[in-house]
C-alpha cells in the first residue's frame, strides 16, 4: 500500500475515533463545569503548569526523533524507552525536592495535585514507545481505540465523583485514570521487552536531534503556560479557573482539526521529505482543509459564546465569555500555526522551529505582565493572540523555503464563506431566533452551519470537488 493511501486511511480512522473522543471530552467538560467550582479548575491548571515546568528535563523531542528516524529502529526504540522513563523519573524527583518551597507560596491543594500528576506521568512515559512505533507505521487503530476507551472510563469515574461531592479529586481522577487505563491497554495489546542496556551512541543521537526541540519546548512552555502562572499567582485560582476553561473550549477547533490531521501528517511529511513536489501538494492539501474546518468552528463559537456559556455551563461561568471570545482568535491561529511546526520538525528542521518560538517567548514575557496589569485576565488572552500572529508570520517564512504554499487559495478563498456567514448571522439569523434554551442554541448553530456550507459550495465548489475526487481516488488505490 502506498504512503499516501495509508495516510488517507489512517486519517479517516483517526478522524472517526478522535471526533468520538472529542464528543466525550466535550460532554464531560460540561458536566464537570456545572458540578464543580471554577477554583478547582484553577488549582489543576496551576498544578499542570508546575508539572510542565519541572518536566522540562523530559522534553527533548524523543517522540519526534523516533518518528523521524528511518534506520536501526530496534536500537532506537530501546533507547527511546529508557530516555522517556528516565527523564520522567527525574522530573518527579525534582518536584519532590521543591515541593516544600512551593508549599510556602501556594495552597496545599496545588502542591498535592502536582505530586500526583508528576508521578502518573512516569506511567504515561512507559507506553510512549509502543504508541510512537504504531503511529510511525501509520497504524492508528490500536492507539485511537485505546484512547477512546480510556477516556470513557475516566469520564464516568470523574463525573461520578463530582456528583458525590468529591470536588477537586474528580478532576485529578479524570487525568490519572485516563493515563492508567491507556498504560494497561497498550501493554496488553503490544507486549514488548525492551533492551535496558544503555546505548550511548543512540542516546547521543537523540539528544543531538532533540537539542533544538528542547530549546523550542522551553519557549513553547513559556508561550502557552506563562499566562497560567501569572494569572494564578497574581490574580487568583478562581480567575485562572475562568481563563483555563475558556482556553480549553477555545482550543476545540484546534484539537478537532489539527489533532486528527497533524497526527497523521507528521509521519507522512517525514516519509515524503525528499520528494518536494509530493510534499508541497500534501502540505497545501492539509493546510487548506484545516482552514476550511477551523475557521467556521472558531467563528460559530465566537458568535454563540454567550448562549453557549449560559445554557451549557451555567450562569456562574458567564464571566468567562469575554475571555472565551478573545481566545477563539488564538484557537484559529493555533490550528494553522501547529501544522507549520509539525512540518518543519518532520523534515528534520527543528532548529528553525526553535528560532521563531524564541521570539514568541520573549514577546509574551514582555506583554503578558503589562497587559494583565492594565486589562486583567483579558490582557492575558490578548497577549496570546499577539504572540500567535507574530509566530505565524515567522513560521511560514521558513515553510516557504521547502514547499510552495498557495496562500491566496488557502486563506482568502477558504475564509470568505466564513466571513459572509458571520454577516448573515448578525443581520438575519441571530435577530430572528430567540435565545435562552438548548433548542434555540441548536437551531442557531444549525442555521449558521447550513449557511456556511451553502456559501462554501458556492465559493469553493471547484476546489472542494478536486480535493474530494483526490481522496476518493486514493481510497480506491
């Protein structure tokens, strides 16, 4: 079977299971938001910040390196396992050592949650090799089914605990049970006895490959988590709870699109890295369809943000609406931005990714404190938009060196239907459909979706037909 045909079939399978997972995650998030206080989500967000801060020692891009490598795979897998588990153990020891200091500045709940998360991540690391080997071979069935199964069990457990008054513990269980079930399932499905002999030559290769990814990881961490730290430390865990929920829901377009497409695109880009014409075609196809889906999703959520929050989450979450709308701009930019990073990493140019990430990190370190001081939590949201916009410009300057990108076709033509849909909502759909009930929310979303679909067929009918015809031919081999 050809690379492109395998990639297509994998994408379709991942899409189905991932969208089911997204649906489960979305419903669970709504239940937990209605049952729990915003402060609990702030505690978890702050604990995850420190878990990632001390986890910088494990972020050498070992997974990306194993995907990129095409030779001596058995040696590479054994060293990957050792590096993953070893670096996560080191991370846990650092958390353990610094926990007394953290207890002096943060609530006990934050530190205890941090210790649980850093310990459970060791378990997660012990299945990373099996997962990457399967996905490197474009065999996503096992991993996606395991992910969905684990998420279902974790969701049921978390909601049951929240209903019975366990509060913060329900969020901790939601994270932990998901990882534990995935660990058990992957080891049962793919038993493996890794060679635990330390291969210094292979480890040096991993560290050399991952050096720029490690630098890029630090900057990525600063870009996406620095706001959590500043908000939770200088405002409150309650405000951080509103910010973290808004951030999570604003990323739905990103996770529902790039979470599926980029997962398959990364190994596909790696396999096609020496065939420039095919690489250019694949990159444009992927990016064009990311924009087609993420642009309207972000726009629909922006238009329906207040109804969405009041009806699904409850009145207590209304303070998050302005933050949510600002971060939806970030969500759309992120979907485009992530694909560029995946592309450059897959073709063996992680050093280029680290360059523009460093610029972004510097900008957010400067802008976030100032914007939060003047505009509160809304300033934190705007700082992310500024940083993503700058990064987008820099990233695609590098991408254009390796592939031809048809920006007019991808961005202007693909986004035009979304802009016209927004106008139709503001002038016709919104004023004529009453608000305040779940039915009205469904009707509004359906009306907006059908309007967008009609306009997309009108504006992009030819291009869409070509893409669908290509996919159909690929499915037939």
